C-alpha cells in the first residue's frame, strides 16, 4: 500500500492492504482517507474491507476489476474529470497493450515517484523462501522484472512499448511497486530493461 497526502490534507490510498486497527490508526494520524485506488485487475482484495472502514472514501479503479471481484465497485475511473481535478498532484498513466493487468500507474511529480502495483517485482533476502526460490529460478532475485504471469501473457506491441517509453521519459527518482522494495537505483533503466520483451521485433 502506498499513501499520499494531497494538498488539502486528504489521503490517497493506493492498493489498500488489510485494514487492521494498527494500519487504520496510522492512516487516521495522517489525515482523512478520501480515495481508495484499485490500480489494476488484481490488487482489489482488501478494497471492500477498507471501503467499509472508510465509507466516505471514493473507490477509483478500472471497470475490468468488477468481473474479477463483484464486491469491488469503483465509482470513478482514473480518467474521470471528477477524479483528476481532485488529485492534480498525481498524474494517472494507463499502461496500454497489457490487458491482462489493465494497470494505471501514477506519477507524483513532487517526489519523482512512480506509484504502481505489478509493473515490476523482485525478491530479496527478507522474502519467504518459496518466493526466493521461484525468483532465483525465474531471474527475479534482486532484479526488477515483470511478474511471471505478466511476462507470459503479454505480447510485444507498439502500445505496450510506447507506454513503457513514456514512463521512462519521466523524471523518475523511484518506482514504488507492490512486490519489491522501492526501486531507487536507475529506475528508468531498470524499467526499460524489464519490459524489453514488449518492444516489437525490428525496433
Ligand atoms: Fe501483485
């Protein structure tokens, strides 16, 4: 979960984690939870419970998530002016050409942070041994790559390639994802390298 406090003090919560009393106390100390963001088709599991805990918060996300989880009811999409006008600090960018994920990432210009969920992942020594083992076998141990299922189900395309290029041109200082530590070292280069398979042949 990534949290941004917006200019007016409201909180923008991306990919909510389980809303335990401890988590909610930490959020409440920061401000009022106003936005709950479902970033793609998969990171929706804790949104219904978080929405129940914060009934005034607006759930934002892709329509495609409802087919996977009818309990998640986004009331706005990230291209809705009502959402965009209220969160000018965060630029939403849809990653095209990857319908399996249908992910929208967010660029927070003030901190140079690209906020995403499954755009990249990697394993490290603190992870569970099962994931460390899978990561070593699949080349994702201490190395940023796409999730294995994203790699398997995404074909090279102009749309995907152009989307990743657009992200790499941002003044990135870090990439925050759900399944890796913050990616601070050469973030644009690591992003481009992980998605090189999506560049059509001959380019
Ligand atoms: Fe994920």
